């Protein structure tokens, strides 16, 4: 047996002992093929949206909450459930909002991609240089002296270009879609990935779109959408729906579902009350993982993945307290060592760790000088980047400008 095969079999042996085929955790809902198996909770929120969808008039719905709270998973589950229950009565489409893209263009692309046999839809995609099921070419026919059949046909590829009037183009395509379906539902994800000022402007520019004949589901976090201004005053959304952290019992139930989704052999009693349901965790270490993740689904997934990786390295048959602490320390090191962090990011992170929290009110002029900036607003992109990297969290303040370390980074491993 060569060295690779020996290492591979040793690695697989511990997963067999854990009754797992692999590490079941996924940091992003995009990577989950069987979302329905692991999605947990949110019954009240789902009920609100389903209730609204029973009406005939199109509505716009905002799903908002902090990064990693499960907005994408919520929207995916909702769309999959609607399609499963309503079939061809509805047409659903989902797209991530890319930088420098307005909401009308995003909606146009999302809808066109779900209409592969519609020539007008594929024409729109081709004009934007996007992949479509039908090629778009300009044809020029040169007729012969007697019959056109003696002529030649020249083809040239059309250069990509953005739609000149994306809202009108979307409305034209929506007309065609509504001829075959009772309603069209467009989900636009990641509004919070835009600069807050740009996100506000995008929404204001899309007021007509959001009040049109298509249903819209948008996701974002409060600081990117300025909740009060865009929801209450402007009334852009018929339902602003907040997703908060999961409670401890729901977090624990979600952990059980993730583990059971990767079982080699099904557990006879997968109820969360059964200690075997969280194996190789113990009920105590499973609860501790949920506590340090503070009910944030992405943190549960990310920390759980790191803990299993470390436990496999240690060949630990059970994740007891010592193995848990080793796994959390490993997770802490991995988070701090992520590629893409600059010296300024690290200084800012250490500053937040030292102060416990940072805001426009608490940062000093001396600290701003060390960061080589003049105002707190100049470091907001760095702070948001650290939030994206799961190193900081935004505190639930009205102004949404206070940041604190994630629980995993606070204190020593034994303090977690």
C-alpha cells in the first residue's frame, strides 16, 4: 500500500466510525443540493410570505437580516416549495445582484434565463453577451442577378451591449411570460453586497418595477438598505421580513439535520432528544457549538466543519470537550489566516478585539491616524469586509455602525 492510499484509508476510517459519509456542513446555501433536508425553523416567516402569495395582486417582499443569517436559504426554500406545489402556474427566477447592475437589468436576465425556448428572451441574453440557447447573429443576403437562391448569406456575431431601456425590456418579456403562467416571481439576492448609498439609489430607481405586475423577493441587510427610510417612508415593500438568529433549540435541531443528511446508516431515532442524533458530538459539545455560533446558520456550518476537520486529524472517536476546544482553536486560526486580508484589515481587527467594539463614537483620532484615514466612514468598507470574512459582527443598533468581534475570537480557547 502506498502512502496516499494509507492516508486516505485512515482518513475515511474515522468518518466510518462517526457514521458519516463526509463533512455535511456547507457555508453557503448555494452549495446545498438538498436544502429541504437541512432547513430548520422559520415557520412564522414562511407562513407570512405564503399568506401574502395567496393574493392576486403582485407584491414586493424584502427578506432582510445580517450576513450569514440564512436569507438565501430562505428564498431558495420558498421558491422550490412554490414550484413544487403550483407547478407551471408560476414561473420563478432567482439571480445574484452583481456590481454595476441595476435591478431592472438583473430582473430581465433572471427571467430570460427561465425562458430558454422564447426567442425574445434569448435575444435579450445574447445582446448582453450572456449565454443563451439560441445564437444571435446579423445576417446579410446578397441576391444574384436572377434568383435569390443564387445569392450568398453572410453572418456576423453581434457585439454585446446592455439594454438601453431595461425596465421596458423587462416589461415586454414579462408580457410574454404571463401569457403562459399565472404569475412571475423574481428573487434578487445580495442587495447587501452593494455600497449602501448605491443600494438605496438602486431601490429608489426601481420603484416602478417593484410596484409592477411581477412579484419580487429581495434580500439584504439593514445597513445596506437603510430599513426605516426605504420601508416605512417610501413604502417600497409590501412585506419587510426580518430573519433573526435561531434560538438554541432550533440551532440544535438544525445541527442534527445536517449530521443526519450525511449518515452512512440511518439512525433509528433521529429525534434531537436522542444523543445518537448528534454523534460524533455529545449533546453537551453540540450545545456548546450552537452557543458560540449565536444562532447564525453560517457560523454553525463553518465552525462545525472546522471542528470535524480537526477531530479527524486527531482521530478522535468522539468530540468531547477537549476535542471541541481544539476544533474551535483551529477554526479561530483559520478565520484569522484567510487569504485576502490586508495589514490594515489585521490592525483594524486587533483594534476591535482590544476595544471590545468599535463605532463612530468610540474610535479616537489617534486610532484613525494609525489606520491612515480621517473619518470613520473611510474604514466602513474594511469593517464590512471583516464581517464578510466572519471575523466581526454588526451590533443591532439603529445606526448599524457599531462592530464587535464574533464570539469565537473573544478570549482564549478555554473560555469559549
